[in-house]
């Protein structure tokens, strides 16, 4: 299983790339189909990235508490 922190950072990076594509698409062509598609992908990727990063810290905290017992 891959580290959730690394996966989360990759998702956030992809979200930033899709955000750039969305901004570029809106500047060139206005709010078309692809602009909405890029925004949807960016939203999904950033949300998934945040959830994975929070999961990483939750697992880390749980493992730390388990070691104390």
C-alpha cells in the first residue's frame, strides 16, 4: 500500500494542473464544456488529496497512541 501522504500530494498536484487548464480554457474560449470538466476534475482531485493527507495524520496519530500503551 502506498503512503497516503504521497498519494494526497500527487492528487493535489493534479488538482493544481487541472485548475491551470481550467483557467487557460476559460481565458481562451469562455465557459465551455471542457472548462467545466477541468473544474470538476480539479475539485475531485483537491478534495481527495486533502482527505488522503488527513488520513495520513490520523493513522500516524493512532500508531503513536498505540505505541504508548
